[in-house]
C-alpha cells in the first residue's frame, strides 16, 4: 500500500463522522479474508466503510468511534498484533504501534482484547451505531456488550438504549466525493477507458472473449491498479444479452457485436465502470447500427440531464423515454410512449435501471430516495449512466407487443459512462473510451 495515499483525508472523514454521530458510539468492522476454495483465500478486499474511515488495509480489524470520550480517546483500533511467524506467511502487519503511528488511531489494542474492552469503551454512549447482519464475527460481541449495559442500567443509571445503523451518516458522507476522491476516480476511469481502447484495437473474429479480457486486465495491472473492480464482462454476440455474463470463453464471430463491461479498481479501491459495444469486424450491420444509435442517443440525453438539482430517477426516465420512442419507430414496440412506459411493456428489451452511484463500491452506497423523495444530485456525487437494449427470447414479449423479427435476435448493446455531478452540470470521467459509431468502425 502506498501510504502517500493516506494523506489527511481519512482524518477529516473521521472528524465529520464523529461530529454527525452525536452521542452514539460507532463500531465499524474491517472485512475478513474470504475463502475461494479449500484453504485458498481470495486476495484481500477491505470493507469500504472501514476503509473510508481508516485507510487501514488488514483483515478482521475493528474501529471504534467514541464521540462521548475526551479528545485523544475517540478513535480506537483493534488490530492483529505483530507476529513474525505469521508474517512469514502472510506478510507485513502494522500491529498496534503502526495503527497509532501511521494510521492515526488515538489508542490501539490487539484484536483478541476486543471482547473484554468493548463494553468499557461503549459506556456512556447514548446509542451504538453498528450494522447488524453484516459482520458475523463482531456482532455477538456488540450485542453482548449492549446486553450487559442494559442489565446493569438499573444500578449504573445509564446504558446505550438504541442500536442504530451507521449507514445514513456514513453513506451520506461517502455519497458526496471530495476533490481528492474525484481525482482518484478520474484516474480509475482513465485507466479503465484506456483498457477499452486497447480491447477494441485487438478484437477480431476468431479471438476468444478471454483473450480480450486478458488485454484489459493486463492494462489494469500494468497501470498499478489492483485489477478488475468486478468480474469483467466480455460478451460476444448473444452473450451480451446475459447481463452478468462472466464466462468469457466463447470465440468472437465475424458479424457479431462485442460488449465489454470492465473497469479497474485502484490500490485505494476507487473504481471505474465502463461498458462499450462495437462490431467485432469493424462494421455494424443495419440492425446493429439502428439499435446502437438508439442506445447512444438515450445515453447522450441521460448524460446531458446530469446536473445539480436533477435526480438519478430523472436520469433513468430520460434514457427510458428515448429508448421507447426509438423502439416504437423501429417497430419493436407498439402503442404510445406513455402507455408503454406506464405498463412496463419495454422490459423484455430493457430490463435494468440506467445507473447507480459509483465510488469505493462499484454499486456504491447512498440513498436514491428517502421515502417518496428522490435524492437530488449534488456536486461531488458520481453515477453511472448505462442504458442498453438486449434482444433475446428469454423474456416473453408482453401481450399486445409485436413479435420480434429474427433479424434483431441476439443483439445486446450497453453504453456506460461514469459521470460526476459538477457545480453547474457534469463531468464525464470516462470520455476517453470512444463510442461514436465512426470511431468504432474501420
Ligand atoms: N459492471 C456492473 C454495472 O455496470 O453495474
Ligand atoms: Mn455500472
Ligand atoms: Mn458496468
């Protein structure tokens, strides 16, 4: 881990989090290692909430945020102790000394002391902010400490009465990216866009999807990213109609499109998420071009709509309206625009939403709506804009809608950019990945 990345950002985030917690104490666990098969583990991936607040990249640690304690005792880390015989196998650990000296903890303890110390640290807090259901190793300790407080409350005179979710505070902070975070996202998006450009240059009939995946992921690694942010989708022809296709093991056919949905994850976990679709042989067929231009028009309209005061829901509705209008013109849908949208009679061709928040998680945290209110876009929010069309016979054509002519079958198209809301509009972070039809043909 490059510790120049730590800077003061994590300290500022902790400060804001502590302020917003009010009198509640927060318990934020790190991720555990995940087993892949037998006793082999996946490369470690830190929990994004924990990472956002700590910048500490070891498994199983636990951070306490204690606004009810005096300054100098409000940020406590429980971490794996230094242990040369374990470090021989799994590498360097920071230990309690590093947790304080490098990561800015006020106090650090060895992990096994969490059970015994947690109750004491929580004493005097008005509530406990902990996400139940997500941290099976830590949850019993939190509940036991809370239960003991409640048992003793009649005599001690106080107890944290409520268990609350830290998510509204923490995810509200994560939703609004700082200038430093946006800089990291620009880099993740630039590397991801370059990989798409390389992939299009190498793709040709006869190559296997996996060989294109290799080009993309090689670029991620060469550029210093950890690797793909999610399972890269390299889907030739009708494979593109499988939204989460990751088999990536079919030959690329002359005359088909290739859909690639891939983005890198940086060392500090910021992600790109880009989809491009192009003709494998460098020439669209008439049907492919018609649908491609329609998705592109929908995407352009939706991207143009991204601005402060608008909503993610509005971005989706913008794209959907353009898609439905175009599908009606092409004869792939029948009826009125409003009627088709109201009935959802387009869903056999467009079955997903137009985007999601992007950040430390690819499908990043943050509310899209609060009750009936759609969250309005603000500078610093980053979302994907990714309309598509997928023509297959997997979903039945709704009653009253036209049967699909064979010539459209197997065409799957998605175009996805990552867009930051700016002061007066937006910034497309992934513009370096080309998408104009003329740029895709040769
Ligand atoms: N690559 C995941 C997504 O586009 O949502
Ligand atoms: Mn996406
Ligand atoms: Mn994607």
